[in-house]
């Protein structure tokens, strides 16, 4: 569709890359929260915070607050983090233990950890006509625990299983044995003045790595990067100079490609996993608004050395800082109604693939039975 601001910046070659009209528009952002995040699997946390009945993880799928709770029978269930009465969130803390019940701080409606509405204060007086408590329990969502470690949630009941969602990389991830990894002591949690899609594009841009992350150039064969994308996943394989930086960490039970390098992967719509033989880095981009994104980053691995863990976390913090600073430099022009982006290089294929997926989802309304179990 032609825009009145067309013509100042002319880009004669077609391009699927993120364009300004897709960045600085609240209406489009709202559609993304419904049509992209409303039917996607999103990483919420891990089982290390779900040891005992009543333990919980709180997070968001897009901008929708959700909570995951360990049940008495050992299962893990998820719900909207929302009282059914007047929209209050039930917990504002990211992890903890509810005990036996969740109580809304607004009007003290109380729920069992399995989601049942248990009590309403002064119910006969407040609802003299009766309240069907059996249909006002917490709203359930789908939860899957991957590799006995990572917790993913999905609002849609039409979306395929998480295993199908990540099918192109599922077998490779099984080989790493993430169930033997543990969470490093600290994580990263920062908010930046950038659009979530611009960060996703950057995470799947193999072209920028040599220039923005120059400190790794002596450790990796960057020009031998292998770019792959299929379905809702992407991968940029980065072979290491093993005589300088051997990623194997003593492991010998993986294919040679896995032992001699690492992958910059992506799980649609907002998760960047970077698996190595002995550690897994996760960076999640939570959209807060058209120009605000929260990055939540954690590292899992085999190391028990606090100094080594601290060094890895410091390196990740530096990488995030380099990426967000560069994406921040894009934002003034990505927010301009006049600018138009140029064509992608061969090493930006992953980013182009994801922008097309997002556009397709935004253009496709949810099914009438999207949330019917």
C-alpha cells in the first residue's frame, strides 16, 4: 500500500526486512500481542523454581500476565495471572510459594493452586442471587516442560505441541542433555527503549557479528557461519577456532559440528537460545510497548565454579549491551515515517524469514475456537 511519506528514501530492490510503519504503531503492536503471542509457545522459566507444591513462576506471554504452579500430584499447571473478578494480578513477584491458596489482594477472592475458586468474602450479601463459582476459576493455559528443565506456556489450544513447534531443532537439543544442566546463580533483567522486533531481527542477523561483537573474532571462524531457518526456528552455526577457544568442555558424546562450535538459535516469537556442549544461554525479548522491550537472560550449564559462572554472565551482559546499543542506534530512523530499509544480505536470511512470519501472523485473525480446549 502506497504511503504519503513514500518517495524521499527510494529502495528499488524488494526487501522483507522490518520497516518503520511496522515499528512505531500502537495498533500494530496490539495486533502482535494477539495474533503473534496469542498462538505461540513462550519460555517462562525453569523447574528449579518449581520444587514443591505451591511453588510458582510468574511471567508474561506478550503482555498477558500468566502464572505456573506446581501441583500436589507433582504436575505443573498454568493459568492467567488474573483474578476473575476485577482483573487484579494475583502475584507481582516472579517466583515463590503460594502455600495452599492464591488470594486476590483487591477483594480477597481465593483460589486453590489447581485454579478452583474457593471463596468470596461475604458471598451471600455480595451476590444474593448466587455466584456460579465452578465457572469462575482461574483461566488455564497450556504448559509444557521441555528436557525436564525449561517451562513453556501457550494460550492457544490450536497451536501444535511445543515439540512440533521446534521440530527442526528438537533432535539436536535432545543430544545436549539439558536435563543435566543447572541454572547459574544470577541472571540479567533489563528494559531498553527498543522495539521487540528490531531486537529479534538483530538476534537473527549473522552479518553484524564480526563488527558489533569484534571481541570474538579471534575465537571463531565467522566467515564459515552456516545460516539455517525452517518453520518457527532459525539457526546460525558458529564454528570456533578450537586451538584458541574449544567449546567442547571435555564432552565427546556429541557430533563433531556440535563439539567444534555453538549455535545462535531462535525459537519464535521471542527466544534466543545459544547452546554450547556445556552451557545453554537464553535471552527472551518481552514486548512492553512499540518502543520498550525487556530482556530476560539466564545461563544453564555444567560448571559449579562461581568465578567461571560469573565470567560467562559478564560476557553475556557485554553482548547484550553491544546488541541493544546498536539496535538503539536504529530506532530514530525506524521510528521515522520517511525512512525505508534496504535489501537483506545472504547472512540476514534468518531475520527476513522471521519478519515474514510475523507479518503472516499479524495478517491472520485468530480462529473462532483458538482458545477452546
